[in-house]
C-alpha cells in the first residue's frame, strides 16, 4: 500500500488540524460554561503597642512575638481545609452550584462525587497563593456566576477571620495560664525566701547582722584607739613614776581590761567559736538569704506583669486579618480562555502535523 495514497496532505490536515480545532472550538463556544473569578488579598497582622511596655523577661513569659510566616501558612492551609469546605457547603450550597452545569462535563462537579473528590475539586477552584516577600495571601475563587464567586470569596475571608480570632484567643488563654502558673511558683519562692530570712532572724536574734557587724567594727576601732591612747599615756607616766605607783597600776589594769574586751569583740567577728558568735559568717549568710529574697521579689514582679499583660491580651484581638483588597465582582468571565486555548491547540496541531509529515517522508524514502 502506497503511503501517499493513504496519508495525503489534505487528509492529514483535516485529521490533525481541522478536526481537533473543530471539536475543541465546538466545546469551548457551545458546551463550556463561563467561570468567573473573584480575587481578594489579605494579611495577618499582630496588634502592637504592648510589647514595648514590658521588660524582656516579662515579654518571654507573656509569649509576645510578631506574627510568623508559619502562622500565615496555617491560615493558608485552613482556607482550603475540609472543615472550611463543609462550613461553606452548608452555608452556600457549593455542591449544588458546582454541579448545576449539566453540559460541561469537564469542569462540573459530579452529583455523586465523594468527599475526597469534592475537596480536590474545591481546591482546584479556590486558589490561595502566598507572597513570601510581604506574607500576604491572595484568594482567587472560581464560580459559574460572578455574584456567587464574590460571595464565596467573602465567606472564605469571614471564616478566615474567625479562625484567626479563635487561634489568637486560644494562644492568649494558654499564655495566660502559663503566666499564672509562673506567678504562683514565683509567689511560693518569694514566701519561702522571706520565711528563711525570718527564721534566720529568730534563730540568731539579729534583725540585720550587717548593721550589727558595722556597729561591732566601729566598737573595735574605738576600743583599739582607746588602747593606743592608754599605752601612750602609760609610757608618759613611766617616765617619772615607778611601776609600783598607783597611777601606773591603774592604767595597766585599764589597758588589760580594754585589750581583753577588744580581743573578745574580734573573736566574735572573725573567731573560730560557735556559728552564732561569728558575726562575719552570720553577716555573709544573711546577705545570701537577703539576695535570694530580693531575686524572688524581682521574679514575682515580672510574673505579675506578664499575667496582667496576658489578661489584657485574652480580652482583645492579638492578631487580626487585614483585608488589603476586598473580594472583587468580576464583569467578564476569566475561564475558559477560548481564543488562548484554541491558539495553543493550533500550535500543537501544527507541530504534530509537521512531525507526521516528516515520518511519512522518511517511510516514503525507504519504500523507494
């Protein structure tokens, strides 16, 4: 059989170019239903102003941070989630709308479509794109009616805002509970530290050993000066009196008594006797307890500030959905792109026609 008689140029053009263009053109202009697109742009934003009023540690306890990219991704996932699809279907009747176009079998939803098929169909009709630079979300909702597409887009934004509010309030409640737990622990530590200070004061009968140590130091210095003056006076008396003289004996006794008292005071401060008598050691121990109590008080103040901040945040919007561009109402259908699709098909058909002609020419050369 001759190839030229079977695959003539005219037949090839009819089969590979004219027929596909006729079939696709008939579908696009006669069967395919118009699909309108409503577009909106939103962004997730945290309410500001409270973070600057808190110190760093309280900021950590309160859990304050700018909205992250992950939070925007959570919102994007929710906009195409099964839970949202069920809510929109109950409110708008998505199945009935997408299954209404009986003739357009390619782009309609089957009446007996399963839940999984319905979800896939919805995600192919509602596109949510995220801009990595600005962290904005662009929602494009398709429908067979322009008003329905706009209504669908609006309902998606309303449900997204409700999701953001619930998510932020849940986080605020969790952060408040955490801050309150930290406050309770800080209060317990503060009471324990105060109790240790009171127990120390009761046990050692010192209100503040630091003050006592300062007073003891002043007394030692004064007694040392008194001993020095008495010794100088004794040397003066010995210059013209004997050691048996009454004034010399009296002054010696005074110096001995003062020196004994001085040694006793020094022993109390730095000696090796019992713990209660070592005033220096008691002072160091008391300062440690006092520092511990002050640190517990500072921690309690920070926890209290975090609780107050968390309580305020739990009563207001921490994050909000900012609508940059509201849902638009399309005037002309965006799909199907009839002339674009037909031109693409024409280019592909011409390429296939050229390849087939080349193959036939090769076969013809081998036959010759």
